[in-house]
């Protein structure tokens, strides 16, 4: 009988490069304790949905424009997660802060990747290129990425993995963003997905 895998849902808003990194590691067998079975976007037409469809993964889109409020978007996402019996939720460039009601439902089961070494350049207002602009403005020599568990405080949950990346002379925010993705985010996010998936499967078996 095949080993049960943790059922993983990935929440996205944009291009889905971190989603692709997870799917690639899954294909390579590096992620083997979990499986992405659902990708949900809060932005219609996000390219991440195309990546998921190409990989044969179910997709759903729930937008504020369609549903009227963030709360309704959250409610629909939660319904979908319940229906699909999701064990682990991964935020991969998901541009909506989740309520405490949502994070409480999946306490210890929501992962996020943030493009800095938390506690530097994190919290509300720090996302995307803004993080790298702030790092360059401060003149830091080392930045990186952090995977953490998600709670009701933006970027405030327990840290699982971090990886440092050098800031180089002449870096622009865009160049630095790309280096942090390639050298840190795309490495540690899939590693954390496997780590937590393995933990979920072991807990179910009573091995933890």
C-alpha cells in the first residue's frame, strides 16, 4: 500500500516562482512526504495558476471583486481546504494578510516564505521589492530569506529555516530580489514543505 502523503495547498497571487520551486522538488523526489493537490489564487489570471494546470493540479480562484470582501475570500478558501482535506497550507507570494480566525484553524500548519532574514525588514508593508529596497537603503551586507509558521501577526510566527545571501556592490532591488529567490527562497521553502509534511505523516502514525 502506498504511503499516505500530507495533502498540500499552495496559496498564490502572482507569477508562482516559489510554487514552481516546490513542484520541481516534488518531481525530483526531494519532497516525498507531501503532495501539492490544490493551488488557490486571490488574483484572477495569476500565472501561478497556469503553472499548476500544466502540472495537472486542481486550481481555484476567489477574488475580492467577485466576493466583495477579504473575509468572504477567506471563508471560501477555508471551505475549499476543508473539502480537499488539506493538511498543510503554503503561502507562496500570497498578497493577503490572513485573519486570526484563519490562522487559528491551521495553527502550526501554514508556511510562509519572506525575502529577508527575519526580524529584519519584515511585518506589515514589507513585501516584494520593498523588502530589497529597504535592505539596500540600510546598507546591509547580508540579507536572505526566512520560512516561518504563520500566525495572526504579519511575519510573526516561529522561524523554521533561514538562509543568508550576500548583498553585492552595485545591486539593484531587482537583481537582489532574483539572487535571494534563487539562492535562498527556492531552496528553503521546498525543504520546509518536506520537513512539515514528514512531521504531519509521523504524527498521524503516532510516531511523534
